[in-house]
């Protein structure tokens, strides 16, 4: 999972914070962290955003 995150272009700290939550023959669940800086910043906020999300992939092969 970390190799995929590196190849996808995630930063070093985002790769380190991303992880596999569970995996077995039927499914895999991962948590990913992304840090980004908005192109347009407003008057009230100036900095980067860090978000986390999780996803589950399930096998549906007959």
C-alpha cells in the first residue's frame, strides 16, 4: 500500500500516515492521508489542509 502511495505522488509524511486497516482474501481496507495547499487562499486562512479518508475494496469475482 505504501509503495502504491509513493508511486501515486503522495508526500513522505502522507505516505507514513497512510496505512492498511485490514486485509484478507475477500477485501482490503485502507486509510489515506492527503495534504494539499489550495491554489487560491483567502484573507482568513493561509496554509495547507490535511484530510484523511478510508476506503474498502471487495472482491466480487464469481
